[in-house]
C-alpha cells in the first residue's frame, strides 16, 4: 500500500469491482482485509480507503489485473 496506484487497484480487481455490495460496504471489506491480514506490512502513516476513493476506482474497468500488478507492484 506504499504505492498510491495500489489503493484504487483493490477496488478495481474483478472480485471487488463486480461484488454485489455498495461502495460503502466494499470500502469496509477492503479496509478490514488490510487491517486483519496485512497490519504488519501497512506503512505507519497508512490511512484507510474512503468510500469516495473506492467508488471512483471501482468504476474504472481493470482490463488486465496481472499487467497492472506487474507495473505497480514489481517491487513487492
């Protein structure tokens, strides 16, 4: 989550973007996952994703998740 581009990615992957829940619920799920399973790797200044951020990102279709990950998560 140190890369800004990855914040929106979490709302854009197919399992998130097409989930039959609203933006607020998806935001809660993503933030829960980040804290529950990644708390030790989150940057100290990490700020939870906002509903607005998730809503904006979710509406941009991610045609090739693997290419996006390769581009922005190369060092992870």
